[in-house]
């Protein structure tokens, strides 16, 4: 079951990562200093589980539960499998999540030691969010972020637009400021050498662009159409296994030492002071949000803030001024902003991402998948309702309440004044899971 053709196209890439390159302690679920893998092409989940089985984390019998309703080994990976941190498979999201994880490593001081690898398919490179992430990663000089692009040339329903043209993909990454390496994705030694070249970051993220074939190694499936998502037929299983072969050799794994610079986030201090507002005073809840975020950030070093070039309207600008090392400007790219926040949350940070409520509509799929992945995600949408009338309907958050109420497990908060804003920002940080807080532009008593 699953997607054997796409697993075979990426098999050498995953083998090189798990058994030649990634620093990984298979005996511990979440040791600091581990390298991370985000499987953006989530339909290759069986390949991910097979690698963990080779490390002894899963048994062969566990693999046979793939896609069963009572199994943590879902058809697209989620944190139900405890060695995987993000829900992926809605294509085009993995690079944003990996970017957020790399930023968390940088905050922890593990940025030089730990790397984040993102395995992507060539089909998902048509998603704009991929290039939002590529742009920001280059601007932030995230040399510890490595994208592996599996260019197998076949999508779900037809051939991909650029086929096996790895030079095209490499050129686009380079135009964004990345270092790009082209490689034969089925030559294990060549892939290993290419990955070794990524170990010394020069400030540029790295894209390893691999030419591959769907169904590699099975004579009648390799580079053939109409095999996406289809299992090997029972009457062809014996010939497929014969084509692939199996030497049964155990594969080694490199266990890293704890990076000496790594530091855990300090525990939060108590924040029990009363909000500094007087009865009858007129204060916009967006202003109260910015002020509350500053006080929360001073008390809890896990809190980080992100914005989409609206920080002087959402008032996350106040947090940037007070805690610049924990503020990330994501520019006008709301999908990527939410994906980065998910990656930060997956690494133990408490991210507050802010923009106009109306603009969160375009990031909705990232929110949906963040909830599927149990991300501890906090979002603030400002300029809600018709009270900003002069700006016109394009700026009015009107759908946001309905949107976030449809997210399973989400808490939706709409403070009525500055005092309730202060308390609800604190409660948002305490609550585990997705929280949406709504703020308005006009001052209210």
C-alpha cells in the first residue's frame, strides 16, 4: 500500500541521509543536537518508516500496520509517530517548517551543530509557498537548512512541467541566493559526497537537486506513467522483489555528541501583574496586544514573534523593539510565516504570528496542517470587522471567526478591550495547541 513508486525514487536519498550523513541518536525520541528531517513529500511516508525500522525503532511487523486506522504509521506522516515532528503531505509546506526548525536551532545555540534536511518532490515546487520559504531562508543566511529535491519527473496525473531538468531547479534556487548541487539521485556514493559538501555552511542554504526515476529498480514500473499511489499488484510482487534484490546488510548510523553550545530555553517567570489600564481609558486592542506580548516575552523566553510586514499595524513592532533576537520579519508571505511558526513550535518555542485577519485566509491550509500536527501555534489577526471601513473590504477580517472555529481543537479569542486582551494573550501562551486571537483597530473604552 502507500506510494511505492515515489518511495523508490527517493530511496537512495533517504539511505544517504539516515545512514551516512544525519547526526541521529535512534535510542532517544528528541535529544538536543539531532539533525532533523522534514518529509515535505509526505506521500513517501513508507520510506520514512522503513528507515526508522532499519534503526530498530520500529519492528518489521509495525510496518505492516501502515495506513491502518489503529496505527501511528499514517499514509502521510504526523506526530502520531513519535519520531516525527510535523504533519506533512499537503504539498509545498515542508520547506517553511524546516526553516522554522532551523531558526529554533539558531536561538538555542545549536545552529552550527544541527542541520535540518527537507525532502521535497519536484511536483510541489510549483507551489508559491516553496519560493516564499526559499527567499526568506537566503535572507536569514540559514546555512544549516538543506533541501533535497527529488526530481523524478512524474506528478500524480501527468509528467511534471520541467521533467528531469535539474539545471532549471538549481538555477532558480541559485537566483534566490542558495547554493545548488546537482546529483544522480540513485548513485548512493555521489549523493553521500554531495551531502558531505553541505557540512560547512557559508551562510547560504543548500539545495541538493537529484535526478531520479519513479519506481527505480523495478523494470516494469521505472519511469512509467499511472503508478502514482498504486500498490504493487500481488501477481507482480515476486518479480518486483527479484528486481530490487536485498543483501540483508545492517546499515550503520552516526550518533552525535551533544553540541557544547546548546542551551535549553529558560523556564518562564510568573506573570501575575495586573494590566496597566484605567477604567474608561480608550485603547485599541491591537495596541494592547503589542504591549501584552512585550510583557509576556520578558517573562517567558520561549515566546517568539513573527509578522508579515504589518508589525506597525498589528503592533508586534513593540515585541521587535523589546526582544529583537526573538522577532522574525517574514514579509508579505503569510503562508510561509505560518509554516515557519509551526517549525518553531515543533522545536519548543511559543510563536505568536501576526498579520491582518483578512490575510490569514491565504495561509489557511498551513493552519489546518499545523493543527493536524498538534503544533502549539498562536495567531493574531488584526483589523477585524467593518470598523476599518475607509480601507475597503479587501482589508476587513470578516471570515476569520468561521475559519478558525472549523479548526479542530482551536481556541478562538476575541477580547473586548485592552484589559481582556492582556489576560487573553497570557492564556493563549498557556494553552497547548492552536489559538487565534482577534484584534481591532479603533480605540475602545
